[in-house]
């Protein structure tokens, strides 16, 4: 046999879309990753709705912070989708329901944010455990930085919730916090 005959006799595994893949993905893990991708997209729309709510109340710093968070969550969804494609999978997007758009106070809004971030953290931790059980090192390597970023996001949400609670819905402290968030957003945009 010649080298060309040896190569043509080999079969390369392909995913549902026909893309070559080095390692098949456990179906339960795949389902979990697709659900997490939807969760990131829902978080993005939730942050966008929150940004609008704060903007309607003339709290532009909060709105800018929340717009940036919406973009970050969308980027996380895109990162997962790109990973799934790289693994030979087909990414089927699920319908995203309209997010909640009415809150009674900034504290209620930030309580919802903190709860959303802890849900995302839990989802990532469950995915990591699923990947380990499946022996899918490729996925654990991809999830490692995501888990760390999510822990940081959860910490930031807890911090902001604490500051909003401390302000007790009083205009002056909320405006100071709003100004700080606006300044941080301006620095991030300039960087």
C-alpha cells in the first residue's frame, strides 16, 4: 500500500454538520452546553432590559455598566457556540423569552442580577463536573477560564448589591454610585 491508499482508507469522524471532529462529545454534555449557551443569551437580554430600566430613571452609570454586562454575556454565548462548532457540533439556538422589565427598586434589580449570576456559576460548575465524568478534557480546558470569569462576575454582582443595599434607595448615595459606574464605564471604553 502506498501512503495515499493508507490515507484514503482512513475514516475521519464527523459531527452532525459534517465537520471533522477529533473526539465525539457526550450527548448529555452537549445538551448541557447548549442549555448553558441559551442561559448566557437570556442573561444578555436580562442585562439589556435592566440597562433600559436604569436609563429610564436617569441613572446612566448603572445603564452603561449593565449594557457592558449584556455585551459580555453575549460574548460568552458566542464563545460557547464557537467551541461547539470547533468540536464538530451543530448549534441550534433556542427561542429566548422576553426578559423581566419592571423592578420596584435598584435593590430588587441587583438582587435579580446576583441570583442570575449565581445560577450561571452553578450551571458552569455542573458542566465542568459532567465534562470530567465524560473524560472530556477538551471541554474542561475551555471551561476553566469561564468558571474563573463567572466567579469574578458573581463577586462583582454581590459587591454592587451590597452597595445598593447600603444606599437604601436614597437618591444621593445612588447618584454617587451611578457616577462611579459612569466613570468606570468611561475608563473601560477609553482602554
